[in-house]
């Protein structure tokens, strides 16, 4: 069994490494369609990354080595996290999910603190804003997905009690919101927010560092979607090889939905977003926990 | 929250895609569009009316002993077509051409070279040969002055006037 | 047409102050001695409730041995222009400052000081327009200074006004995300802006000097059009109207109608442009793309009517160069119908986006009193409850033949400024339809006319961003003096009020909400600025 897993999972990891780049191309095409444009070809993100890797590097920042290190570790932990999510989707062992969450926390934190390493005021302002939002959102993401995983494990849907279903629905909602926010799309794309005040990290980097940063962002987008899809499919369908296939099939649909939401919304104000989100999360999580406790005692 | 923002999808759907694959597709310009100008060297007489009217100095007259050159530098041109309005012989034609990028600086210049006549009296370089012919055609009265430069004309006039004055004053005395 | 009672008021004021007044057309020219200037300005601005437009220094030494300073007001209720002129000494010109009674005169006084060497008493003076290294005794607009003279520039290192108490966020002058060289220094406490410094005038182009020295009357139209890349036709119309007023030319009605039509086409394109940019700044890029898709139709309409998408190049002194025939008229009407429908459909969607609505509402408030005090222009004024619009108050071109509403909002926030523009787009569509309907026959261009020397013409044209004023003194074959003031010049000082005590995140949209055009504002001298000078904006807003 273990041997088989290694054989199936290795090509999957390679697939995971490519998927986000292609789906980003799809997202750009969709965005263009919603804006009445022709837009770039689906393969444009690949061209962009290749171009960035191939151009001559202009090393302006003295801390560039640390930036490389933090971005690379972000990508490596991200891929490792994807490995454990897949294991979870196959076997339904919640320990795998907790590993995945822990690794994803490292991915996010290394990616988020990168702008802070760059000695530039704009990058720093953008970075601090990302960190504030990240702290709020990551807490909610980990809490809600942990709860979600625990519930999905118990196959709660078979119970006929409506209170349980409400609790699960609330947790799922929290998890989906948190995963949307973590995907750094409008209204929460704070690194790029307020282009005239702080263009953040994207202005500071060029060449392969920029490519790594973009790639790391796209990989995170993939992980956050799989993090909510895996327990959802597990809950509704069950954990198996077909379950994993369903997860992978649902992935493009989820990606497109997130992209559509991003197009029809504007950017929220950077100092308001974390506070509002914190309030919503606390309310949702508290309500669902209370519902669960009430049910347990009743 | 209202559902109104979602109407964007309907609007985008009904409008389709409005951008074009320029430069692989015809550019969207109307017949009214004003682009680069074309000077017909066969018609131009080198009078310099266009040079006087040109707001950004895109048209210039460069003068040497033997030649007068009308130089059009498209890099400065603002495509106002004032030169077309003022040209007495309709030598300038407007085109719809606006794709003017080039990797050779000299492509941006158009030169019309005119030969010059010399003044019959002082021998200094004077108007262009074509200009002289044009004036002769337009107004036969000026024929006898046509080949004399303005300086000499002024001198001739002054001499004539003073000769008459002198004549008058002699008469008085 | 003129209200006699209104004009007598000014004539009496002039004679009471030991000066004279004369009326020509819709302009009251008052000449008073310098020592009475402050009183007269106070009465005209604060008692008669006029708007201050600009002041212009003129080097009249070749004519009469004096410098002169002209303060231009408009009495919007009476439809009158008021030009208050004082003669100053030809050797060492000194004028009293009127900033104590008219705060809006701050910049133009400093501009006259920089460019003509007129000193002002009763106020703090600083260098506004010229770069710090510019030789102190070289005044570009004095007639003896050649237009193509360039002193050797000295590059000096940049000096920022660091503050110990607050964080400093420099915005510009060359910021990767900015469209034009402007420099704002935002002082922040956490996420709140506590103060703002502004340094502009980095790209002076010497437009006024160039027109006065090298160009002819008809050439200046094309130069004027290039003052602004967005509302250039406003400038060329304003210039042409000012010269025509000075020379008392009777321009064919048809030409005036065509001018008004093109002005409104330009207004629609400019407002749509700003709305798109505003949505982009709010992160609603779909709004940006769709508004610009709708705007593309206006650009094509402009090309159909004038031959060019922008910088139309159809204005001349005496009329216009392109006619509107029946075919163009039908095409225009059709395009406008479609445009109105699409815009209405889309703007409802865009304004309903929760982030857009929330971030526009209540941010960047400019109270009415400040708006009046600073004589702000256009949509900025109208969003703060100041009901002024030169198209209605000082009718020019063909605006007296059409009826339209002037949208006024009292909230004074970014949403109000956006909504004023939205409403104006619909009004402009209706204006063009009315004008096309009433378009009279006849010629479109006056050909034989003379422009006598020494006449004065003042003209205000309502640009998309507000009132635009041109002051022309005629000369031999070219303007003797041509003073231009674009609306952004009057609106920038109001930004300090709008930005203060606001979240930093709202600063870009607030700056954009005045629809700033920095190239219009900076238009005078041919230099590159190497350094940022410290100016206390406290001097600007008193």
C-alpha cells in the first residue's frame, strides 16, 4: 500500500507544480472575458515566468539571498503540504490534514514576511499590511479547517439532527471565506493594494526573484482551494481514490468561481479588511462551537 | 448586499469582446482621421507658406547658396494639416497613415529640394526657380521685377523716388 | 443683456478707490492705485461674493514703462468679468498681497514673483514655479529675456522634510505607479494622514513665453490645445474666444455651435476617463475596463467630428476648421443614444459594488466654506454645494441656446464628486442633442479680419475639471501677454483639506477625485527640477 502511494503521489506532485500556472492562465482569460477583452492566451503565465527566469537579474537589494531562501522554503513546504492533503483525501486520516495545515502555515508565513526583508518603505508598508491580514486570516483558516476536518471524519451528515448540519455548514462557510481571503484576490490582494501609496513587493523585485514570488503566490492559491475541497468531498462523498479524482475535478471549477468573485468586486480598504474579517470569523466560529456544545449536552 | 454587481456578467456577455488583435487586424480609424502628410515634389514651389503656418516647426526651409530645401520632420508633426489649408498649389496631401515607427532616424525626414535663382542685379541667391515661374504665371505685371531680389527692388525704388525728389527740388529752385 | 445695477456697483467702487472703470462687453476693467488693492479685492471677493479666478502679471515696460498686475474675478450671478488692474513701478515692482482677504490668490502671486520679479508685501514669499537653482535675477516672462535662453541647470540632491513625530510617505515625483510628475509628502500617524505637503511645477514648459515670442495668433491655438492632453480643446476654445472678444470679432454662429458640441464630447470623454481611473484605484478593474469600453465610442465620435481622437486641432481665431454635415449629425445622434444607454446600465452596476460605494462615501470631505474660500472649480465645487458653472453663469460659444441642469451635491465627499460627473455625462449628451437640433446654417470660419494691438480679452470656459481662464493682451501678429490658468491650479490647495484626518488608504482616490491634471497646472518654464523644495502648505491654506 505504502509503495503504491509513493508511485501515485510522485507524478501528482509534479502535476500540482504545473496546475496553478495553467489555471492562472485560465483565470486571466476569464477575467478578460468579463471585462470584454480578448486577453492573453492561456499559456501567458508560463511565458511570463519563463521570461522572468531568463532575463538578466538586476540585484538592487542587499538582502536578496534571504529573499531567495524564504521564497524557496515557501515553495518547498507548499509542495509538501500538497502531498499531505492528497494523502488525507485518499485515506481520510486527520493527522495528514494537520500536517498539511502546519506546512501551509510555514508556506504562508515565509511568503508573507518576504516583503519585510526588503529594505524599501513601500515594500515594508505592503508587507506589514499583508502580515496583519495574514495573522487574522491564518488563525481563522486553521481553526475552521481543523474543525471541518474533525466533523468530516465523523460523517456527521448521516445524523438527522439539523443542529449538526447548521454547525457544519457554518464551519464550511468560514473555511471557504478564509480560503478565499488566503488566495490574495480582490478585495484582499493587499500586497498590490493602493498602487499609488505602496506598490509593495512587486515593484521591488525583478527577474527570477519576481518569478519565484509569483509562483509561490500561485501555489498558495492552489493549496488553499484543496484545503477546503478535500474535507468537503470527504464529507459528501467519502475518502478514496475516486474521492481524490473528484477533488481534482472540482479544483478548476472552484478556481473559476473564486476568479469570478474577484472580478465583480472592488478592493476593500486595507486597514478595515482585517478588522471586519476578524469580527466575521469570531462570530461564525463561536456560533458553530456553541451549536456543537449545545448538541453534545442536549 | 444587493445582487446588482452580478449584472456585470450579463453586460459583459451581451457586449462580447471589443478589443481587436491589432496590429494583425485593420486599425479602427475613420475616413476623417488626420495622419501623416505627403508633399508632392512635382507640385511644390518652395514658397514657404506651409512653414509659416506650421505650429510645431515640423516644416522648415533650409537655404543654401544653390538650393532651398523644404524639410518635413514627422517626429515633430502634430497632424493638424494647417499646411494643407495654406498651400497655394495643393502640393500637400493628407494621408491616414499613423504607424510611423522606424529604426532609422532618416526615415522621419522628407526633403523637397528646389534650385534657386540669383538676383539679376546683385547676383545674390533669391527665390526658387519654380516660385519665379509661378509668380510670372499668376501676375504678368510683376514680370520685370520677377528676377530682382527684394533688396535690389527696394534700392531701385528708393533711387527712383529720390531721383524724382531731386528733380522736383531742382525744379523749385 | 448686462444688468446695469450690477455694473454701477463696480464703477462706484472704482471711483471711490481713486481709480477708473470702463465696461467693454461683459468685462468691467477697473484700474486702481496699488495701495487700495487690498480693500478693493476684499470688497469684490468677500462682499460681492464673486469667485477669484487668477491674477496675471504683465511686463508693460516696452509700452508705458510699468509692470502691471491684473486680478481677475468673475461675478457669476451677474455674468460679469471683473479685471482689477494696478500699475507698478518699472524698476522695482512691488505690490500688496491680497492673500489675507483672498486666500486663493496665493499661487498666482508667487508665480508673478518668480516669472516677472514682482515682489509682494504683507505675506510670506517663497519660490513656487522656478527650480531652486534658477538664477535669482532672471525673470523668464520679462520681455528682455529671450524665450530660448536656458541657464545651466545644477543638480542638487533631494531633500525630504523628515518629521520626527510622524511617519513620512513620499508620493512621487516619479513614482512607478503615478501618471504624472507630482509630489505629495504624506505625514502619517498609523494609518491616518495628519498633514500633506505638495510640490508641483516639475514640468514647466514655457508655454506662455513661447506664444508671446515665437508664434502667431493662429499657431497659438494648437499650442493652447497641448496644454492638456485630456481637455485640450477647452484651452484652444478659451484662447480663441479671448482673442475674438479682444478684437470684437463676430464669429459665425455655426462655428460657435460646433465648438460647444466638441466641448461637450470632450467633457464626456474626460469624465468617463476619470470614472474609469477612480474604479481602478478602488481595485474594481472590471469597472475601469467597461467604462473605457464605453468611452471608446466617444473617442471615435470625436475622430468623426474633428479628424482626431484627441487634440482635435479644429479651432482657429474666427471659427472652426471642420463642419458637421447631415451624415455626421445622424451618426453622432446614434452614437450618443447608444452611449447614454450603455453608460446608464453600467454605472448603476459599478456604483452598487459594495467596496466602491463604501470607500467613496464619506471620504475626502471638502466642506462648503473651504470650497468658497479657496475658490475651487468645477465638480469639486459643485460636490461641495457651490453652485457655479461657467456654461450657465458666463455663457460663451452656443450655451445660451440650450437648457441644461447643473448638478449640485452638498456632501462634499468623493462619492459626491463622482456623482456630479455621472450626472454631467447625461447633461452633456442632452446638450449635444439640442445643439445638433438647432445647428444654424452659414459659414464656419471668419476669414478676413484684423486684430488691433493693445486690446484685452478675458474668457472663462468650463472645462471638465472646472473653470479655465485665459487672459489675452493683443500684440503685433501674436499675443503680447497670454495668461492661462487651468482648474487644477485652483483645486490642488483644497487637497490638503480633503486628505487631512483621512486613512492613508483613501489618499489615492481622494487625490484622483479632483481629477487632477498636473501638466495643465505646470505650464510655464522650460526646466527640469532636480530637487524638491520644502513648501509649507500652511501658507497655502490659511
